[in-house]
């Protein structure tokens, strides 16, 4: 393996790009592997002490004068110019990481703990690091700039080399309240953005609209309405939507309740649509959306608030056959037999499904399992007003098709009816006897303190271990509801 050529190593490490643990191990193999793999490992900043050591001497002198003397004088000369490898830059993260350095008093020589002084030092430090990146990073791919206060004091777009550094930018995460100058500069420089993630605050500038308008390669747009700030002018968001290119592939709207959804109909190339709006808000505009046809739509997620069931059913009639993944958020009052049957009738090509069935809807759950013969994974809301663990697992064992391999039990409420060990073992024996046997991955999402799900009982855990060893259960995981709450 050590004799592999550089080109071959590049291909290998490109494949491992997202596996930081393995890439770090590759750095330790030998000098050649280190020289090649370090460029992939350092695509993002891995150590802020190291990146500070990469600063040019004039920047280090500036930092020494403002309180970083001890840190600067103890830094070792880096083996590589790590800043030149970085393709991902978060100005916000640098700002807060510098703040962490300041908290450690042995690295600074401040005589005052004034917040204003600390903020001033942080800004100067970030200015110097940003200047280095604009000059030394050949081509950034991702830029995150979410704090408007940082934008006003760090004019990184004016630094030498910024144009070359940013011209091939493909991902931008920003805030609608960022300065007009920031958006104006990017609209003149960055024309290759394919992913744009915007947090909508109080204001949307014309410069932001222009930035979106010139992105002819934009295929993924995520718009999130801020919880604490409402738009000063409710007409600004619809105006922004008109600037979005029609060739969009992925659209995520989160809490964007100040605009009608009817504009979505123009994106006929959509492959993924996510609507996550507030529970108290009606999905305005779904009347028009129900008739739209999206022949490439593979993923549909509607979380938090559901449209009227009749409108959603019509939408599934027109588009359900294209879907590979469907997520219907928890709405204990929104589900009904009509919606369940529409999934069974119109969404027969699903590979992954997330929804819930109330206690009176067990038969419709079975119908869905029988109809969706390609279904591989089912995440289902459990307990409370929904079906309990025994009912769900028993239906899956008896009625799912041979492709089925993953069951996720998402406990929203207290489980009142305990799944007894003998019942669990009986169900697993039945799964074992399926032909062909497809080992089952079982995931429990639960509140570790309150909900009495099957994982809380030692006897059940021992049975699960037994069937993991027997090859009946492929994987068993328990996750906290707090980190998986996508409703």
C-alpha cells in the first residue's frame, strides 16, 4: 500500500473525504501519505492553535501587541501551510474560537476583563486570520457568515486575493440582515453557488435578491424564518422567491409563514421538498400546490403543521408514485383513514416512510405495509394516541415485504402497555422464520427519563442481544428524543 502513486492516493483520500478518523490515521502512515492526505483532512480548520501559527509575521506582531504574546511566542512553526488547504471557512466559528482562547488567561496579558476590550481583540484577531485565508486559500467552496455584527467589523471581502478565493464558492450560509456591501460584492464575484442557506431576519435587501438572481447553478435552497425577528415588510419574502431560478432541485422552507406556498409550483424539477412550518399556521397556498406535478420529486417531508388532508391526498395522487421517501410529521388530530389509504394507493414505490397511526388505525397500517412492497425503512410515532410497540412490531413482522430492514419506534408519549419479554421473543422468532431472512435494524427513539419503552427493561435487552448474536437483528440503537425531534 505504501508504494501507491500520488494519483491513486488522491482517489482514495477523495473517497474518504468525510471520514476524518481514517484520514487522520492515513497522515501517520509515512511521509508521502501524510503530504497527500493532509490536504483532505485540513479542508476545514482542525486546530485553531495551528491555524494561528500559520499567520504571516506581520499578523503575529499585531496579535502580540493586543494580548496574544504568550500564545504567539510558544507556537511551533507548522510543517505545512494549513490555511492553503482549507476549502471551508466559517467567520462566525473563528470569531467564537478566538474568544475561547481569550478565556484561557495564560494566553493573554490583559489587565482588564472589559467585554468591549475582549470583543475588540477578537475582531482584530479574526481580521488577521480572514486576511490570511483570502490571500492563501486558492478557492473556498463553503462560506458561513451568520452574524451581521461580525460582517460590519471584518471587511474580509476587501482583502487582497478575495476575488480569486471566492469566485468558485459553491455553498453559502448567511443571514438576510448581513450588510448590503457583503451581498453586493458576492453578487459580482460568486456565480457558482449551488447551495444557499438563508436565515430570514427583519430585513431582505435588494442586494440579497440580486445575489440569488445571478445564481444560475442554484439547486438547493434552505430558507429559515428567525423565531425572534419578523420581517418588517411581509411583501419582501414573496419578492425574494421570484428571484429563485426555476431549475431548483431541493427546497426547504422552515417557519416561513409569511408567504404563500403557491410559488413552489414553478419548480418542476424539484427532487426534494421539505415544509416545516409552525403548528398554529395554516399552509396557505396548498390549494394550488395540490394540483402541481413534480415528475422528479423523490423526497417529501411535511413536518410540524399539516395542510388540509383533502389537499394533501390530492397532492399524493399527482406525485406519490414518484416518491422514494415520505415524512408526515406528528399531528394527532390531522391523520385520518383517507390519508392512510392514499399513501397505500398512490405511494407504492416508497423506500422510506415516516408517519403515525392512531389506535383505531391498525388495519390501515397493515394495508400500507402490504401495498408498499419496496419499503425498506419505517419510522413510526408510538404510544399515547398512537399504536403501541407490540401492535407495530407484530404488524411489521406479518405484513412487511422482503425488502424491509429497518424499524424506528419514535416514542412521543408515555408507553402505557409494556411489551413483555415473552411477547418480544415470540415476535423475533417470527421474524427469524421469514424467508428470505433479512436481518432487522431496530431503533428506539425515546425520552430516557419518562417513557417506558422496550429498551428500559433488562429482560428485553438480553433477548435483543441473543438475537443479534443469532443474526436476526442486524443493529439495535437507542437515541434520545431531544436530538431527533423533527416534527
